[in-house]
């Protein structure tokens, strides 16, 4: 051979070798496996809470980090005894396989190593022939260069077929034994180790004799190799084989679906859910559902979260997730529902922050009308005047609406945007004053998130005397992620002082089960809790908060159907308290003394004490409480010597007058206030000839000035009467009523009168025995 021929030959061999090396380097598919995976939801303890099958209909779990010891030993002993010694191909096994196949005249043994089987699975289990076998051998060597032995075992365990639509060890362990692979016995591990060898032939539930023989043969081999002892071997052989696949856990199906909608399909989702707590919460929900469903109330949502980091510990999106007829598949934790009274505490906190009210300031609770809007209290009664903390604790509607009007609708709406409430997306005028009574919608997780953020802000301030923007965020269910406190602010959303007073008001009220005696029990957990009931009894809410936990509950029908008796207090609160009994008890919030001021407060009005206030108390108030109004209800009056009559300088000697402080409420408020406060003293009458022209003893409750009144007709087409209501400072006073120019009657004590009125504009006139006159214009419309 000439020199030139040798050179060409070497070049050719070099080129071929170079081409092979390049091909060999890039031969492995990337990624190695292209199949879709199931979605797994894991608890904080890494226990399986639920799973969703892969898009191709296979139960194929995402790869785990490692292979359990028992299965690893069983697999290597059964499939590839020299796994740790060969480079991906075992020549001895191949020779033995060729000999046995030739002797039998058919393929009885493949001689494939675990590494070669991984490559066959990665390449889609192509038809077996010499070419494919050679490719598997070459790629197996390449795989050994790229992956560790442990990684190769993991690839095999994650993608091997285990019969039917079960792929991978972890899926097989759950489908056949209902537990994770690391908790399998030796008998169970051996059963799964032999399944991939012929999954179609020995599918569990069929051909049990073949499966049993292979498993027991493997167990004997493990005994002979001294991996297990004789006793363990015999006990493992006595274990029953799986008969049919088991259902996977469904402890948090709605959270699983939510996570998938958020783009986490085909992943292992590591959550902060406490599995034991989740199971107990579901048990509580089921117990309450049993009698709620008797009233045709079919849906509920429950969320439990930690205050400090906002992590969710229990997530019950609904009860009976498989009951699609009653919308059990709808996740009510993230559904938009009417707030009811749930957001009232925000208003009270902001009103205290601006110095509009103090914690016990008297608020008006009287019949009220704003441009045709007539809010009513839930119990359809009126207190006249009620302390702010009591109005909040009792969730009275009229004081809240009046307070919102004073605080400012647009300002309140703007502040709600700071709380990350995604449902409050319309302008303030869209809601009007109904915003405070359920005109807007909210999600249960956001409602719980705000209360947790308030508690977090209070605790953070108590620990360092500072506020941070990062304390306000929504609940989170994933382990990863942590909010660092790094952005200090001088303008907190609420302020620790205002939060503390709100929580105090919400924690002192009576409970639906224990009533007012709940705090006498040593085991009683102090909880700040707020209920809400939407219009038409469609939504029942309750959110409770302690320094450590927040529990939120929604009860109702996803369809929006209202039901009698569906209220926050009767339906949602008992569930919330039962869930709190599952949690460790915690102490109570420390008062943020740094943020408080001290001031003299009028005992009766709850306002800053004026010089006219006789009974006062020196107490803590919010930081901006000094801006609040001074008590206007205590007035100095002048009496005669007997203190029976009021007098003035025009009719009585000044030297003989007696000056006295008197608690005086407006006539309408006094009329209602007196019903619940029999100790309320009416003003003494004026001495004859001493009536003051500035005195206003009468007030009209209905109609309001300029009101347009529509009078319906009954079944006989007869127009109904209009009912006029008034109040007088003197409970014994007589009022004379006139409509236009006609006298229509007198009232005493209870000042209410019914009359027929024709359509058109009218003038109502009231006169008492002292000659005081009150007029009001209104219109009757068709």
C-alpha cells in the first residue's frame, strides 16, 4: 500500500472516529424522558395529599430524589446483580443470554442491564432487534459517563412500567399499597421489583401464581445473599399480593386544582399544609355539613393559617368535592362572595386612626335614610346611641353606615386598595354606602389574609416599635418564599394601637355556643372574631384571629341561593370555634403601649371629657385620639332652688339658680336610648314663663326632609296608609299632629300616627303643649 493510500486511510479512520466521538458525546436525548408527569400535592411533612393523573392518562409521578433501600436491593438482585461493577453493559450477561436464547430457539433472556433498560425506555421501547440492542448498549455506556449509579437507578425506578397505566415506583407504591415507597415492606418491595420484568403478564389481580413465584424466588435470593434473614423472608412470603389499584389520597383536591391553574401541572408541589390538621378540619366540616345540608346548605370553605409567615396549614375549598350537582367542586376559598359585615373592623380602625372616634365613643343608632338608602340593623331594632366598640362587636349596621359617611366613602375605598383585595375592583360610587354592608365582594383567603396581616403588624410593632410594608400580604401555601421585613414606613395601613382596640372589641363579645360565660372556662381561647351575613342570607362568614393563627370560614351555596337561618353567627362561627379547638392555645396580644396616649374620657359618652363631664376615667386611647371630639352630650343647665324646673336669667334670680351637668341626647336618639337605659334622666321641664326659644325637644323620625314616599296598594287595590314617627325629650309629652291645614290627631308616649295621604306635596306640622313647633315637607308619589 502506498504512502498516499495509508494517509487517506488514516484520515478516513480519524474522521470516522471523530464523527463517532462527536455523535457519542451528543447521543443522549435532552431531556432523557419527554413524557408528561402527574401533579403531586405534598404536605409540610412531604406526605401525599393528592395527585392528578398525567395528561397522557398515565400515573407517572415526577422523579424523586432517591430510591428507597429495600426496593434498591430487590431491584439490583433481580435485574442486575453486577450493576455497580459494569460500565453500562455486562458482557457476561450478554453471552449467557445469547447461549440460552440459541439453546431455546427463542428469546428467553435479554441480558440487558438496568442502564440499558433505562435507555430503552427513554427511546420509547422500540422493537427489539440487533440494531436497537447495539444502540442501547452504546447509549448505556454514554449514560454511565453522564450520570451516577444512583441517578440511573432513580431514572429506572421513575419510568419503569408497573402494569396498566401505572408507571414508576412511587406511583406503583401508592396505587397498589396506598403508601409511599419508603414505607414498603420487604414483601411489597420485592413484588414491585419483579413487576417491570413483565408488567403485562403479571398485572396485579391477574396471573397471581406467576407473580407470587417470581416474588418468592427473589425473596429467597435476598435471604441467600444475607440481605434479609430467614424470619423476614418467611414473613414477607406470607404477605398477600395486591388485588386491584387503590385510590390515591384526596385530602386537598381544591388546592391541587388551584395549584394546577397557577401553572404547576406536572410538578411536585411542596405545601405548608399540615396533613393531620387537614384531616381533622375536614372531619369538623363533615360534622357540621350533616345538619347544614338538612337546611339545603351544601357548600363551605375553611382556611387555617399562621400569623407570622402567612403560611396555610389547612385548606378545605369545599365539602364533598365530587358532588358536582351541588357545586362541591367549586373552590369557595378563592370565590368572590358578598362581604356582609366582614370589613367593618377596617372602618373602625381607620376612623380611630384619623381621630374621628375613640374606642367607646357614642355612635347614633336611629332610623336613617341617605338619598333613598335606608340601612337596617339585623335585628330591626335601634339603640339610639351605642358605644363604638359595642357597635362593632354586635355588628350594628346603622352606626357603621353613618360612620362610613363621616369617614368618607372614597377615602375608605382607596384604603381598601392597600389591602390587596382583588375583588374590590369597581369605583367607590359603584358601591355607595352599601360597601360597608356587603356591597362589595371578597375571597375567603383574602379576608383571612387581611386579619392575619393586622395581627402580624401588631406583633411586629410590639417587638420593635416599627412598622413595615411587608407585613401585609395574602396567605401562601408553598413552602418556598419568605417575606423579609426591610421597608420601614411611618404611615402604617392601620396602626398597632387601632388594631389592638379593634381586636379587643371583637374578643370580648358573647359566643354562639358558650354565650357570655365563655371566659370562665380555663380552656377557653381568647379569639378576636368577626362574622358577616350577606343580603338575602346567601353568605355566612366568620374569621377568627389570635397572635398565632387565623381561621376563616364561609358557609352557603355556591349557586347563590339564600337559606333561612344562614347567618355568620349561627352557621359559620360554630365551625370556626371548633377548628380553633384543634390548634394549640396561645396567649393574647400585648398592648402596644408605645403607640398609646392617655387622656380623661367621659364615662357616659366615651368621648374626650369636657369640663361638664362629672364622671371621667383616665385611660389609654389611640395615638390620634387627642384629635377626637370633646363630649358634647353633657350640658350645663340651670335649675331653681328645688331642682325641679329649668330656669334662665329672664325669669329667675341668678343668685338663686343651681347649676348642674346633665347628660342630654338628641330627641330621636334619646327616645330609643331610654328603652335600654331606664336610668337615663329626662331634662326637667321649664318653669312657667322660662321656656327658651333655642330649645328643641321634638324630632321627626319619619319622614325625612324632602322624602318621596311611595304607598303600595293591597290586594283590593286600596292604597295603604303612611306612618309618621316622632320623638320627644319628655316621655309624657303630648304632640298635636297636622297634615297641611288639617288636624289629624294627638299622641302621647309613643308618637306614631297612621293617615291616608293623597299623591302630591304635603306639609306635616307638630306642636307640643309648650308651643314648640316642628314642620317637615314631603311628597307622596304614585
